[in-house]
C-alpha cells in the first residue's frame, strides 16, 4: 500500500527530498505521492515535520 499525503501538508517539500524513489511531486496546494512509484518505505513520513504522509 502506498502512502498518501493528507490535508495537513504545509507544502514544505521535506517529504519529496526524503523520498528514495522520487514518487513525490508538488501538487495543487500540497505535495502528492504517485502510488505506482511509492515503495511504502515511510521515508516521507519520517521527513515530514507535520506528519502529513500517512499509510493509505
């Protein structure tokens, strides 16, 4: 299961910088995770200061 970024996202980009597969990109008002590229490693959740990435 891929991670998903919740509405808690503050659009800082920390999750994208921490993603080893580059599955995260800037969306409209928050970052988004491509579920086809996400390997469910949790690096984005560890890097996020507000805990926006959550297991889907």
